C-alpha cells in the first residue's frame, strides 16, 4: 500500500441552491470557516501536504480569497495550488478532475468542496488499499439518515467490497456515495476516454470502473460527512459537526448527557462572536471565580447562585475544546492552559464552600473535610489525565462534571458540609479505583513481558 500525500478538491460549480447563504459556494461560511478552508485544513490534519484546488465559477473571487489567506497564514497555504478549469461552464465535474492531472504523480484523494468531512474519515480513507489502476470510494451504509438530501444523494449498489452500480435515485441501494475518493493516476486516462464518448461526469467514469471491477468501497464506520447543497443541509452540517466536536471519549455521564447538549449551544455563540478556545477557557474560569466569591459570602441566596454558576462554568468549560475541534485547531498548549485554569477554579470553589461550612456550623472541624475534598478532587483530575493514556475508558468515571453538579445540588439544598463529604468520598474512591486498575494493568503487562 502506497502513501497518500496529494489531494484534489473540486471547487468549480456554481452552487445555485445556496445563493441565499453565499454568492460563492466554496467560500460559504460553516461554523465560522469557509467550506473550502475546512476541506484544506481537514486534509492537512491527515498529513496531506500537496493540494490541488480546481476552480471554475467565480475563480477570481476564490483566487482573491486564497491570496488574502496566504498573506495571513503562509504556512497553512504552503503546498496548495489553484488551477482554473476553462470548461467548467459547458462540461461536468469530470473536466475539473482532468484539469488537475498535470500536477498529480501518485495516489491521491479526490474531494468535493461542497462536502464536509471529519478528519477521521479522511485519514481512514487515505490509508485504504486501492486496486491497481482503480479507485476506492468512501461509502456510508447508514441509508436511514434523515439529515441527507435523499433527492440529490448519489447511491451505490454493492457486491461485497465491489461497487456494481452508482448513480442518483438508484434502487435498491446499500450505501451512499460520500463524494470522497482515493484514486490512482490511471483515473485520468479513463476520464479522457469517457469524455471522448460524450460524457463528462465523475460518476460516469466511476461506473465504467465499476463495470470492470476496479471501483471498490471503503466503509466509513459512522464517521460524519455531509453534502452541503441547500440551506437545510447547511444547518444539518453545523449540527453534525458540533455533535462530532462534543464527542470526547473521556467525558463522564454528566458531561455527556447533560452538559454537552447545552455547551454546543454556547459553542455556536462563541464562534459567532469570533472567540478563541483560550478566551472561552478564561470565560469559564471567570464564572468559577464569581461563583467562589458568592459562596464565600456566607448567605444562602449567594450560595445558591454560586452553585448554579459552578454548573454553568462546567458547561461553558466544554465549549473551548469543542471550538478547537470545530476549527480543526486543537493544541497541546490550549489543553494544558485549560487544565491549569480548571485546577485554580476547583481550588477557589471548594475553598469557598469549606469557608461557608465552617461559618455555617461555627466549627473549624469542617476545614479537614474541605481539605479531603480538595485533595481528592485534585488527585482525581491528575490521575484521570495519566490513566486515560494507559487504560481503556471506564464506565465508572467520576470527574469534574460530577463534582460541579454535586456542588450545585448541595448549594441549592443549603448542605455545604454534606456536599464536601460526598465530594471527598466520591473523588477519593475514584482515585483508589484508578490505582487498582493501573496496578492490574501493570501486572498484566509484566506477565505478558515474561511470557
């Protein structure tokens, strides 16, 4: 299997059905980023460093956008070439594919600029086995999806891994064409032959390959994609990408079931405001600081409001990571910075709750309960970071999301001491649970090494 380092993005169409959202379809914003830029960054995330973009309609506008982007981010645009298809107005997208032929020298990915793909889909396709002089098409077997334009989606009939037929309105069908292909350079000769026969659609050359058993499938295993052709599918793509961005494997039950549906709403607003992930981290930290100040005042209504703000901060804290993923720009620094702010926020809130308990019960004894809660919380967070790198996900996961919800409920019920006790027990038990799992994993690895 060869290495895939090149890609072709077709961006020559008019996109008439999306004129209400953007005059130039490839430049239509989606969650704060033009579709074309999103495709480029997705490819780059997957190690594809040579990209050919074929333009047609509004090629001057796309060229101007690219030049401005290159001035801002010269590193991001290195290795990208724009090619103008002169025949875009009188031939189908196969002519745009041929326009890229002089610049391709090996297996390459072929994408449509009006499609959205998550990096996991592109990465898995780029590593697929492709037949000699053939093509691999990424297909989606979820034919019951209700967010797909069934009138426009291209369908495929399968025979094992081979594709028998491909086309719109095809019945019966077993999968959808995602518009993402892994091709060999031989596809260009086949395209020339098909154009010579009076056909110029990519689906025409793919059917010709299918007839010879040279069009194979790569199942995308549930990875998200969307063809953005109408305002309805544009809205669906925003929802789908936000849901993908919120799919953090290390989330606890509270984060997954309660916090994430709300944090996605906040993430959309932060995107519209042009905020960065680090700025969102600071917003969540600021909310936690206000919560701690309110709790420390020693009055019930301040305690209750502080508890609600603790939960709000926990929800908003999920938006920074979602925003980074949506923008295809996660960073180690951003994650580290967020973790530091989280620990400060936890310390301030638990210290304030301890102070409230000491004042409410007029006893310094509760200081020790607060210390137990603080230590358990900090070590639980630290141990989770370490364990997540070494252990498979656990169904029994108690983290910051659980702690924040407990604080909110305890504050509303005016039970500061009980809240601290519950946090102390749960967090320290979580630490012991991870210690046992790590020990068992180490013993298992040791026995395997001896064997």
